[in-house]
């Protein structure tokens, strides 16, 4: 079995961790902790604005933010990005020290600070190949609060699009789907080039 992303690109899941042999979702309790935390966190971070867009536009112009399509980092300290701003994040991660603080609490804030200070990737800076996206739909997590009372994984401190904007974003997402066809098929991935076990770019 291979690696897939769910809903958002960036975080990768071992298919065998999350799917049964029959192809259905495993019960949440059977999923190993790391992927389980990411699955639960995805409930909150899907359909949220890109962090970089939000730094530019803020609440007043939240309709101008693009909906995030990519997530990096640890649950609760994750960075959400749209296609356009992914390059800025990757540049920061690879060339401006981001990778040295991966997993630390300052990770997201450090990227935000750099970006807010005008940090940007050079024109044409390369992105990365993502694994194929799997189901758009999250599993039905029966009452995850009972499992995560202490962890706060469902804490929703992120800004929300208002309803009208959310409808627009739904359309935009549909438009983006054509691009997903360009995503590298899992079978063609050069595993030497990708650190497949981490939820960070290589
Ligand atoms: Zn953006």
C-alpha cells in the first residue's frame, strides 16, 4: 500500500494505517496516534483560509483569501497554504531555517513572522511533487471529542470564511480539481527524493 493525502495535500498517510484491507476506513481507535491526530485535526483545518493570504488580507478582506489546499507541520501548529503561497513556505522551510525548527512550538509563528516581514520565494521557485490525493471526504469520526478531551485537537481558533465566501470557495475548489490530475501518481514517485515519513517537505 502507498501514501495518500486526504482533503488537503501535504500531510501523507500510510494507506494501511487508515484503511482496512477491504478499503474502508479503520475505526479511529485502531489508527496509530500520529495519523489519528492528523485526521482529527483535518476536521478543523479543511476549508479554512491560507495562512499567508490571511496575513495579507486579514478579517476585513477574508473573502480575498484563497482556501487552503495544503497543510504542513504538526497538528495544532500546522501551516495552511494555498497553491500560490506554497512556494514561499517551501523556500522558508528549505532556505531560511524553517526545517531546523520543524516540530517545535515556534514553527508556525516563525513562518508567519518571516512572511509578514515581506519574506517571499524568488520568482519561479520550485514546488514539490505531491502524492496522489485520496478521498476528499473525511471518515465519520464518531464523537472524536471523547477521545481527545485533553488534546484540544478540535480547538478551532482559525478564522472562518463567512457563508457567502464559503460558497465561493466551494466553486473555486471545483475549478482546482483539474490541476489534481497533474499530481504525481503514487507509483511513479521517486522515493529517494521524498522524505515520505514526515509531514514536512523534503
Ligand atoms: Zn495564500
